[in-house]
């Protein structure tokens, strides 16, 4: 695929939405959970990314509701977004396989991992 690799936060946002429609706060907490706390999105970062993903046709608004006088907007993956996420997951899987294979075939000693006390 010729598409540029996704940045990790974008990949995680799409991954969160792969489970089904979510609103902004739900996406923020899901991304933190998926990443084991490594990625913590701020609201401004999230909504900028959501706007860009909508413009790219990867996500769309599922529905809106008013909760305590505030608008809550739910987002979902489009078919294009689901395919883009699947393609990126496959690209990452292939890269990880190559890295693991090279480490198993002698790379550990070559890169100073042999005898590592960890």
C-alpha cells in the first residue's frame, strides 16, 4: 500500500473506534487503556485528529446527543477507515515479524543482548 504510515495516536484512535462508535472522552480513555498508559490524548489533540480523520473519510459521525446541556458526538469508522486500519496493522505485524526473526537468528549477540541480565 502506498499510503503513508499512520502516526501512533491516529492508529490508536482508529483502533478504539474499531470496537464500535464512541464519543470523545470514551476515545481518550480507550486509547490510554489500549496503549497501557503510554499515549494520553488531550482534548484539543483528539478533536483536531478527529476533524482530519473525518476529512480523510476514515471516520464519520454516528450520532449526537445532549447530555447535561452539552452536545456529545459519537464517531465511527467508515469502511475506508476500517480497511486503512487493517492495512496498517498488517504492515506493523510484518515489520515486527522481521525484527523478531532477525533477533532470533543471531542478532541478539550482534546487538549486545547476549548475557543481558534483564
